[in-house]
C-alpha cells in the first residue's frame, strides 16, 4: 500500500472565503507524516484545484476529510473508490460526530485528531493486524459497527512537522507575497459557544506550539502574507505576546491575519505588539448586536465591548472582518437592520452575515433535534447560507430573505464609494468584491428562496428541503474507468 490520495472536498457553493484558495491544514499535516514514512502521497484540496481521477483510481488508499457541508460530496468520492475496490478512510468534524452515517459510505473512520495515528493506521491496514484495538477507529465487523475507545487529544502537538505544501496539487507557494500561507500555532478554545463544534472536536484545553517551533516555520515565509488558522489566536496572551516579540525581533516582514475575540483589544500591550508585528486584519466573531442573543449563544461579550474593540483595532490600523449570525431564538426581524446599521456606524471593513446552522456535535444541534425543529438532513445545505431549522420568532422565509438582504445592503455601492473618496484602495477592493459576491449569492439562492417560500405557505408538517445534486463529475469520472478490471488487478496484487 504505497500510493495514498487524500482529498478535501469543495463546498457545495461559493462562500465568503472562495476568493482566497487556501487548503485546510489537517490533510496537509497528515500527508507530510505519511511522506516522511515513505509513502507516495498526493493531496487534492478541491477549493484549490480539481482532483486528478487517474491518480484517484490508481491509489491504494483514499483518505477524505470533511466538514458537514462537504459531507455529501465526500460520500460520493468514497462510494466511487469503494466500487473500484479501493479502501477508504474518513476523518474530520462531521464524521467524528456521525461515524455510523459515514460507515454507510466508507470502510473506516478515525474520530477526532489523527495526527499521531495516521502512519500507524496505514501500517495496521497493510498487515491487517491491530485494527480491533486501534484507538479512535470506527469500522464494520460483519453486520455490526465497532467504535474503538477514543484516545486523548493529540498528545504531542508540539512534535508535529510543518506542513509540506508541495503535496497539495495546484497550491504554489512560489507565486510571491500575494499568496497567503496558512500556519497553525494552537488548537482548542477555552470558550464554549453553543453553535460551535471546535471545543468538542479539539477540546477546551488550549494547546500551542512553542515560539521557536512556530518561528522555524515562519522564517520560510518572509515577506509574505500569513493567515494563522488558530480558532482563537490570542486565547493565551503571554504566549501570543512572546511569539509576536520574536517576529518583531527577527524582522520577518510578514503581514498576518488571524481569528481573535474582542477581548484581545482590552490589552494595550497586546494591541501594540499585534500592530508592530504586522497584523493587518482580524476575523472577529461579533455574532449579534442583541444582548439576549449573545447570552443565548454563551458568547461572554457585550455590545459595548464589541464597539470598544472595533475602535481600538482601527486605532492600531488593523482592519476588521466582522462575523454575525442570524436566527437565534431571541432574534427578531428588527435584528437584521440593527446589525447592518451597527456594522456601518462602526466602519467595519468587511462582514459575514451567516444563518445560524446546527452543526452535528454542537449543543445547538442537540437542542433543535430534541425539539423537532430540524427541517433537513441534506448536509450540503449546512453551509450557513441556507435555513435548515424552524426559527422561533420569524418564518423560515423571513430569515432566509432578510439575511440575504443584509448582505446586499452592507455591500451596497455607497460604502464602497466612501472608501474611494478616502483613497483606501485595500478596503475599496474588499467592498467591491463583497458587492460582486452579494449579487452572485442573491442569484444563486433564488431557487432555494422559492422552495422556502412554498414551504412557508404550507399548512402541513415539515418537508425535506434539498439542494442541487452533487458529485456528478465524480460519477462521470468513475464511468471512464474499467472498475471491474481495476478491482481484479488490485486483488491480484493482494490489495
């Protein structure tokens, strides 16, 4: 078993980050370790470049990583591989929380973090020994499904190698400073928002790599843009300050962005270090301008803290991408207009208006499932752009349409022109791109809004809402291959 193909399926529709084609780091780190162990590894992140199906059907093992919205497409890949007699292992948040579902389409699921398990798993698969005791593994044994006990979160996060991006097909780091490089310095989050699956997937224990380990990786990216993939980059402030001091001392000339909470702005020393070390953009989960909604989400921040944080970030010349969520049980129709007004009044450079989405593994999913408020299990709709549950204080149609209207209103032409008059070319480009994305989103969601409209006028119980079909290209590619002959040849080779 030498040829291994790892795939990160694309999202079913374009989303707010589609313009920045970055691979997630999970598969890249797994692939790096497999390569070091002597395996021939190819990684395909569909957001970056399409899958080479010749390589796909020549593989000895297919690995798939999926979030909830990409699960249907991942399952299509898995079924195509199984028909060709190629074993399939899946991982990622969605299948971690729904392994029984995943095993209807694949052979194995590694639940949780697989960084320190992947090489041993492949070797166990080669020898057919030890799978029955392999930690965090789910698989079928005859007619029954077996879930081996879970291991602790990756016990030696510090020892993980820097990702080898040369393994990712189509991702070229030689294209200059305009190409953003993803870097992960920590895992976990000490907070526990009700709609977020991070804490259940990675834990509330905040684990981070040492400053020297991170710096060894960052030295390769001088004069570039870096996006820190951490869920909460400044959760441990002493550690964050130490890293930023090292970046300043070595004069890496890196421009970086990261996800941070508003409370980071309350620390003047931290803010000065962020500015001096090259921070130019922060992605901040503001979520709502309603105190009741913030409390319901267990967000542990106030609207006043949000406004103060925005001012502080701007005072340090750091731009803000504000992330808001519509559809909480305390939201009303007035919430949409109040949120857009808040974002404009505080001059937030870019915004993401998402529909509350009950992802498996979150307290929100469990609550809505128990209350019978889930409208669909078509996971391709679980992308924060579609209503998939019954809101409490508004109709499904109102939530769907008003979220889209807020998106279009924020990215209207007026705010873009104001950036032009201030000669803020960077923000102008973002506003114009957002305007283009908003118009495209409005066009793309027209059919779904109509389905929602029809459902809203029905008097009966729930109907299943469904998105467009996925995986047609996978089926077409599979048809090009002599799958029976491929399976026969694999059996002759003992695979």
